[in-house]
C-alpha cells in the first residue's frame, strides 16, 4: 500500500489558497477514484482506494500544514508502512506557478509542512511532488500570500496544475519515480498574461 498525503489547512477559508495545493490535488485524485476523503484516522481524513492497480490510502492531515508530520507519522505507523511507501503532495513558493517537481528525497526547502514530516519521521527519504505557486510579483509577506486565495486570473493555471499533479501521481505508481521525473520535471504550464 502507498500512503499519498496532500498538505493543506482544514477549513473552507483556506480551500483555494496556494498552501492548499496538496489538498486540491488529493481531492481530484479522490474524485477520479470515486471515493470521499472523509473517514477520520490518526489526525487526518482518509480514504482507501486503488490507483493504477495499487492499493492506496489518500490522506489530508487535519493538523494544519505546519504540524503535518504528526498525522503522517501516525498513519505510517498505523498501517505498518515506511517512508518508502509515502508520497507527499505540496505547494512550493520557489517554483513558478504551473511547474511540477518530483523528488525522491531532499531537504524541506523552507516548507514548514515538509519540515514537520521530515522531523516526525526522522527521514527525508520519501517521494514528494512539489507544485509551483510562486507569486508573479515581489511579495513582502510570503505567509500572507500562501494563505490568501488565488486571483481569478490564476484559477485556470491552478486547475491545470492540479490535473498535471494527478497525471504525475499516476505515472509514479505505474512507471516509477525516475520515469515520471523525466516526464514531468521539465514541464511548465502556460502562465497567465
């Protein structure tokens, strides 16, 4: 079984914010699989399903992004899984909006949710799919930016990015991370004008 975790903040007010890209991608995966991520387990909402012939547990931690590691560690322990079985979907303010990056390990890159997961697991050896949400203009308060809803003019690019993330997750499961990285890490969706 693979544990696929989308990082985000619970609550409607956060739904269309950059920090909730992980939740958005996970919701789209659930929709494709015909499941509802609503069962409570280990401080997360979860749903079990099959994706590309593999059993997966979709999870949305309810701890808020900065404490995501608590839920992820508990889910791995409850399911007797290891970091090798984990895939994290998250936003990345260092990548242009519309860009995907798949990595099999590495630092948190300044993302507090990822820092929490690495700290809770004592390992950075898990797959992560970063979705670019960088602002298109200089921003003084990055925290405020990631918690503010996307502008209407950005929503088409965001929807395209979510679809690309879903395609990438499926490719990772079907073809393996290396092939998926070759396919998706160079792709940049068209930016708004």
